[in-house]
């Protein structure tokens, strides 16, 4: 079975500081991992994905994520947080045996304080 | 154009009403999805269409009826809903699933449904 876990319901960080939003995964086969962001009353926006290759993946709005196979993690990072980054972040994995299915983590609320 | 549009933005309906949600994309995607999302929770998959054929129904009650009239449109017909069906309904699309699982989904802004 495929799953992702986001161990933190909420992350608080000061503007200008680096941020990390954690995600761990459990998959059979090669993982297809994604990060999405959701602003209030909006749909999900794609940030980045890991398919294969470089463990450091760069995405939209200055975000990046580090794939770590030994720790089965795919943490989202940004070197310098902005107040406008405050939103709900979801990690997701695509089912390797049934591409129709995405499994989302429970979500992490990021609060960036000025 | 990487946009998925959904109408209406908001919908209030009584338990005896019949209404429809609409979703449209012009990215040439051949996979389309309906999700239900409760506040501060992850989206829950309801239906998946692949090449205009229903490929997944996640045991959704029959009061929800999906339809994919063509490769750009996806509808969700609603009838005799319950108050607990109130949620944000999200449509998404992606490249054809047969092309590989590495394609991301593009989401619409959602329809906020309230059942009274």
C-alpha cells in the first residue's frame, strides 16, 4: 500500500527564516512524490515532484524538496520564508500500481509571521 | 493554458434539489478527477475518468452521479444530498494515465457546496 505522512499539523516560522515542512512515505516500487499548496477557499496548486534522478528537486515560488531514500522522506524547504507562503501544504504519492490514485497526507498549516 | 475551471463557485441546495457541478479543461488531458474536501482535511478521491470512461468509483453514494460528455468536460450531478455532503468539491485533470504516473494533477478552484 502507498501512503504519506505529515507529522506536523502546523509549522510556525518567522519571515526571512528557512522553513521545512516534513513528509515521510511508504510505497511499493518507485515513488512518485508531489507537493501541493492550498490557499484558503482555493484549489490545490502543484509545487514540485520527484520522479527519479537528483534528490534535490526545485519547484515553484522558490520551494525545493529533498528526496531521501534511506529515511523515506521528502521534506519541503525554502531558504527564506515569506508571509505570503502561509497556507496549507499537502504531500502526495501516486499509487505505483494504479496511476489513477493519489494518496494525500493530512496536510500541514504553515504560518509565517512578519 | 494550465487552467481548470469550475462552476458554480458556490452552491446552496436543499435535500430534495437536483443540481450539477461543471468542470472544464483545455490542456488536452485525458484523465479527470472529482475530489471532496472537508475543511482543513486532505482531498478525498471520488471518481476518476480516463479517456472519458469511468475508471474509479471510490464507493461513492449514488446520490452523486458523474458524467464525462467529452475529453474537456466533467460534470457531477447531485440529487437528494445530505447536510454531511456539504464540502468543497474539487475537479482535477492530468495527462493520460497510460503515459505514466509521473504527471501532476492540475486542480480547479472548487465549488463550495452547502446542503440545507
